[in-house]
């Protein structure tokens, strides 16, 4: 069986690159695997035993690639909300339908970045929005504002949490031969509006490598026993984005003198120039409590998270995403606080700490205060979380189920 796989790969700093690097070893065991990449050299350690095919040269697609794709049994396009890593794959998908692995249900920011930054075509985004929703995104007055009109619209639907009404995923779904998603939340919405489109839900795999997992057994990554006067450490891991409810977390810290005196909050992940987390920390006067670590290599992430007592993984609003960073925290036996919405609601109640989206600050403060007294309870939650991930979210299971889905589609998958 020949498989074509479109995805960013390391050294690209992308969650999808991490995802692919962990499923590739299992994909190449069951197929003749070709990795289609843009104009860069992926790390050899991830591509060994695979055919690497660049399909972009000097910022343009080599359209001869379409002839090559005819020879493959399965063609997979990984798509997420990050325009930096999927723009060329998107253009190719429009002309060559394949199986889309939809990592984010909402693709608003992909299209905004694609048209406003990659193509520098403000009207292209406006026209695409009207094509999908039969609505004029901007009126004559705001049209004069140019790209800022689009950014203002995105800010509005983001803040009032109406962004799910305009996911802008319709085109990509319609062009696909099948959609793979990672939550029932997204699957139900896809099936509701795309009745004839084959769609399946698979459990997202964790992205820690086998070497990383082996190192966990040599570290004490469980909740530490009572450490006297040493401060409790809470941590958030993953790219620093505005929908991770940092402001709600900061309000909780600002309003509790006890937490300010007895805990630290670590933010571990890459930052973006358009979202200044440091100014937000300054606004709430938390420079002595909040520490920001930029993008870290896996070994450093494990080292930092191993020192955390509790993790926080909030998404408000949720945009139908799943979170490999959350799975990795659970794999490290960390108790994690999540919002009881979207995919996070689907996680077992005894493996994470769920809080009501309507009572975020109140319930988060209660959990953090209880963490000082309920350390054994949190330890047990972390242990159950790790067992759950190792049972249901492994890369091996993911690849096995991915191949099963292709067979259900009656796509030819015999070994050539």
C-alpha cells in the first residue's frame, strides 16, 4: 500500500509536525510511505525509511506532483488553523481531493492568514466569506478600513464566542474525499452540515516520543509530596494563544493574596508577536508570580513539567480543537484543569478536573486553593490520566484506526 502524507515536519515548530513525527514510524510499518514537504529539509531522524518529495520550489507548487499522486492508494492532507504550514497543501487539495485530517474545526484564522498575509488579498477573504455564508462581511464604510475590518470582525466573533457559526471549513471539507477528526464535538457538526461526506472520529495520539516516554520512568513526574514552605507550581503548556484564558487565570491570582504568596504559574510554549503575554502579566502586576518560557524542545518540556504540581489547559472559546499538549501532560501523570466544553467535555470525569465555562474564575480559584490540601487526590487523578492515555491515545492505535477508516471507504488499500 502506497501512502502520500502532506504535513509540516520537524524542524518546523508546529503541533502538527509533532503529531506527524510520532505517527510516521507506525505508518511506514504498514505502507510504502512518501512524505510530501514544502521547500525545506525535514530532520532525517523522522524521515528515515520514507521517500521525501518536495512539492514546492521558490514559493510555487510544482504541479507535476498531481501526476505522482495518481500512483498512491491513500493521500492524506493534514490541515489546521495555522496558515504558515498548510497554505500550499490547501491549494493542492482544491485540485486533488484527498483524505483531510482536520486538526481544528474552525479554520477562520487559516483563511485570514492565507488571504491577508500570504496573498495580501483583502478582498479575497471578503469574497470567500460571502461565498460560504451569503453574507457581506464588511459594509461600504468599513471596506475603506481594508484588512483591519477583517481583524475587527475576527476579534468580535472571537470575544463573543460566535466564531463557531462561521468556521470557514466548508470548502476544505467539500473538496476532501473523507474527513478525519479527533472529537465527537467536531464530528457531529461536520455530519450535520455535510450529510453525504464520509467522516470519522479517531482519538488524537500523544506526541511525546518513545525516548521521552522512557525518560519519564526515570523521573518523579507524579505530584510531589508536601514540600513544606516551597511554592506550589501550576503550569500551562503549548503555544501561547489568547483563547487559553490567561486573563481569567491572572484575575484569580491577582485577587488571592494567599495564591500570590504560595504559588508560581509557569507558561511553557512559543509566543507570537501579535499576542503580547508579557504586557498582560504587567497589567495584572504578576511579574513575580508568572514565568514565561518560550518554545522548548521535548526534553526541556519534560524537565519543566516534571516540576509542576498541577496543570491548566483552558480554551475559551473552544473552536473544536483537540490538544496534544494536554495529552502529554496527562501522560506525565499530571492533574489538569480543563473547561467542561467541546472535546474536553468528552474526557473521563475522573481523569481531569473540569470547570464550568460560566464559573471559570470562581471554580479555578477553588481548585488551586484545594491543591494545597488535597495533594493525594490530585496524585490519584494524575495516575488515572496516564493510564487512560496509554490505553486509548497511542500513535500505534491511531495508525491502525486510520487504515481501518480507509478500508471502510472502499478505497483500494491492498499492497501493490
